[in-house]
């Protein structure tokens, strides 16, 4: 049994398993017949597709055979032709020769294109020149076409990596020559118009009948220049190589007679041409601006508005603003003059410095008075000084000159005989007195600020700040520190021994002379430290600080200096973010802190020396009065030492008189009321021990029983006060409002009636009574314990 029979048998077994399945036999046969028909149709379609595929394959093969044969025949024909043309025996020999022929043909094609281009250039040039003879305005059309062609050639030349320099040079020469002819013709028309109004008379006027001719003459020149203006981008480029704005053609014509006048006065041997007087020619230019501003504004400004309105150039004041265009036209003659003058004064520092400062002053006038920005927008016009200092590389030499001048002036200040004398008149009477040298150094540094304030370069400002101003501050600080160290060496035992200073000289230094020397250091350091704090708030230095912070935080350039080196000389906050900075910071933080430390150190030494001097001065007084030894504070010394012995009425009066004498001497020197304030506690103690004796003891105290009772009260209070150290302030004492103790008692009602016995009775009753009586006496600093201790010092009460 074959495979088909097996499959039929299995199919029938599956479909006819029961007798009931025979009923569906007809349907089953019909289904089988249908499927057989579909399969037969699919087989027929597949056979037709196979036949078609084979037919197409045979046709494609035949085509490929035909193409291959045609290619071989063409190749053989090319090889034959190449060998014939090149007279070569093989195709390998013929290819290089054929390539050479193709190169020649290519060059011939390029040459043909060049000839066609040159022909077009020649036609445009001749057309413009011929029309120039009849109508200068008509000549602009072919000229603009020629210039456009020249511009396209420049672009193509760049793309072709400079393939046709000769062609470009030739077209450029023809274009430039044509431009010169047209410019000359147009300029002649405007010049003729100017002669009619007697230009350059400052009061020249364009009459109404000539306004049309005037406007036409200007517009023709502007039309000629428009392609150049539209294609220029002079404000672009590196920061140190900025291009200059173009001069408008009409203004070139306007300033020609003015330039001739300038050269007449400031070139050659005229007395106005002086190396030491650059302000002559600079002020001459500012005078020209004043003289001709009315003419330019009245007759040129309307034409510029009308011509440039609606164009991209209208946004640039160098084009749309007549005075700015006039200034731009006058600047070239100044550049020429300054450029010729700088090499002549380079070897003469004083003349070089004067020239640079006069140029900066001129720049400020042009910027501030005439609002000239050079067309650079928000960045502004840097000025002629910037052009020569930066682009001309004159800054380093000028900085050296300024630094030498400043250091020489500084040396003359510190070498003057009176530089260490205190100046009592230059500051407020209540302010610390600096030396004349400190004031002069401050004036010198302020002068230096004024000299470099007009600079526009941040790098240059920073150089002046660090290399000159802070450098001089450092030198003066070193000198003040050396003076202080010298004083310390000569006033110590070791220093006196090593320096050969006698005891008499040392005592002299420790006296008024030494204090005055210390005060000079203190006053100078305090004065300059405050000056630096004030400078840090100046707008000029704030701008430098903000620019420095911005560059340091964002990695910007700060010249050849590192952020760390700048921070070391200015402030530790350089480069710190606002979140990390301890305070706002300023350019003089580091220098001011050095002066502040010197001031604090001087103040400490002054205090120690003053205490020592007072101790020495009161030594005889202590020997006469056993209650006057000094310690760390004059007030504490008198109170702790003097107010510890017994006092009679006369002794208390003497103490009051001595205190009054001390106050009189001190007040004479430093102002009324100062000494009394410092000796407040002493005055209150002297008043208490000097209470007058009025009447006698009360009966309670005069009887034997009263005496014993009184002694018991004294002993009780003494035991309670035993914990108070005789030399210390009572624990309950607190600073009180300072008033005059000599008058306080007089202001309290009934205080004059209080005598020694009355006060003694009320003081020892209890604390409340003691506070009441002290208040009536006007004693505010002393507390109850101190008052009881002092009252025991009266000899009348001691027994």
C-alpha cells in the first residue's frame, strides 16, 4: 500500500466511524471535490509563474551578454583611440598622456572664464566712467554691480583657498580706482557747495534755496559708501584688536579744511607745537566740536536721519548721529599726532606721563560731554588712551613711569623732617590725630586714584591698585611697624642692653616722648585703616571689586595674575561665592587688617606705658600719702590703695582736693568731665569718708549699753562683710550712669543735713536703710557693703 492509500484509509476511518456517518457521505464527497479543484488551480498558477520567471531570466541573461559585449567593444575602441591619440603601444602608457591633455583643456576652460569675467569687469568700469562724464548719479549703478562682483570674488577666493590672487587683485584695483574717481567727483560737488556757504566758518548757514543741492551732495556720497557700511562689522574682533569705526564720506569732506588747520598749528615749528603741551592740540579739537556742533546738528543731522531711517545702520549712533560721525571724522588726525608724539616723549618720563593723562582727560570729555560711544553699544568707547596703551603696547612703560613718580613722592614724604609730627588741624578735633606723613601718604594715594580713574581696562586698573597703591600702603605699614619695634627694643631691659641705651634715655622714652611716639604710630594706623575702609565703599573701587569677583568666580581672565595672588594682596573673599563669603569684602581688606592689627598693638602698648608712667609719676605722692599706690587702673588704684586707711575730716578734705587737682590736669588735656568720669568711684568714696560731723552721738549710742550695742552691730556687719575682699569690687556692684559726684549729693533733698553720725546710724541698721541713705547722699556706684567698709575708716568711728 502506497502512502496515498494509507492517507485515504486514515481519512475514511476518521470520517466514517459509525453508521450515522454514512448520511454525511455526500457532503464529504462534495467538500473533497471542492478542495481538489482549489489545489489544481493553485498548481496551475504556480506552473505559469515558474514559466514566466524562467522566460524573464533568459531575457535578462541575454541583455547582460549584449551589454558585456558592447562594453568590451567600447573598451577596445577607447584603447585603440587612446593609443592612436597618444601614439602609445599600450593603454597604461596612454592614460598619463591623456590626463595631461585633459588638464590642459581644464586650464583652458578656467582661462576662458577669467577672460569672460575680466571682460565683464572692463565693461562695467568703462560704463561707469562714461556715465560719470554726464551724470555722476548714473555711475553708481555700474559701480555697485562691480563692487558686488568684487565682494563675491572675495568669498569665492576664500572658499577656493586663495586659488586666484592675481584675478582678485586686478578686480580690486579696478574697483578701487573707479571708487576713487566717483568719490572725487562727489566730493568735489560737496566741496563746491561748501565754498558757497564759506565753510569752514563756524557760523556758516545753508540758505533755503541751496538745501536741495546740499542734501543731494551728501546723499550721493552716502550712497557710494553704503555697500561698504553694510558689509562692515568693525566692532567685532578680539578685545585687544578692535577695529575702528569708518568715517562717513561727507564728513571726510567737511573736516579736510579743519585737518589742514590742525596740521598748520601742531606740526612743524609753530609755537603751538610743543612736546610739553599736548593739551594745546587736544583742546583745539574740543573747541572745534563746540564751534561746529550747531552747523552739524542743523544741516547734516536731518539728512542722516532721512537716509539711514529704516536700515540696520540706523541703530548705530556713529552713522545716525551727526555729532558722533563728526567726532569719528576728527579722531584720525589725533591718532596720527599722538602716534608721532609718543616715541618722542618715551625717553622723558614726565612728558610721557603728562601726555597720557591729557589723552585720558580728552577721552573723558568726549564720552561725558558729547556722549560718544564709538558705536560699540553697551561696552562703550574705550578712548584714544586705550588704543595706544593696549593696542600700541604703551601701558607697561607708562605704569613704570607712574610707579617711579609715586615712589619718589613717597620717599620725599617719609624723608621730610616733619613727617612724624602729629597734625592737629587736618582732622576733627575729637578724632585721633595722625602724623603729617600719614596724611600726605593718603593724599598721594588719592592722587594716584584720580590719575588712573579714567582707565577703561580692568586689567590696567588692577595693576595700578596692586603695584602702586597697595605697594605704598605696605611700605608705609612696614615703616610704622619698624618704628614700633624700635621703640620696644629701646624700652626693654634686653633691648637697652643690646642697643646701648642708657637708663636715662629709656626713662625718657617711657615718658611723654615715648607716649607721643606711640600715639604717632597709633594715630597713623587708625587714620589710614579708616581711609581704606572708606575707599572700599567708593563707587570706583566697588566697580573694580565686582568685576574682580565676577572674573574670579567664573574663571575669567585677570591678566597675568592668579586668583590666589590677587586675593593675597586684596581680600581673602576674592573668588568666594556669596554663600561662602564671610562678608561682602573689599579691595583693601588685607591691607586694612594689617593696619588694624598695628593700631591695636600700639593701643595696647600705649595703655601699658601710660599705666607705668602714672605709677612712676605718683610715686612721690604715694610716699607722702600712704594711701596712694597704683595698679592696672588709675581709678582702681586710688580706690583700692588710698581708701583703705583711716581718715580724719582734714584727711578726707585733702583727698578730695587731690582728686580735684588730678581732674583739672587731665581735663585740660583731653576735655572736661573725662577724668571725673574715670574716678567716679574714688569721688564717691572720698565723699563718704569726708562726711561732716554735726551734733553728737544719740543717747542710744552714748550710753554704755548703747556703746556695747553699737559695737555688736559693727561686729555683726563686719562678720557679714568679711567675705568681701578689700581690693575687689563688690559682687553686687554694676556700672552706673556717669554723673558728677560732687553735684549729685547737692541734688538730693536733705542730703546737706546728713552728718557722719546720722549716716552711720542708718547705714548699719539694715540693707534697705543703707540703700536709702546712699541714695540720699547721691552715691550710685558704691553698694551697702563697700559703704560700710569705707565708713569704718573714719577715725571718729574707729574707736
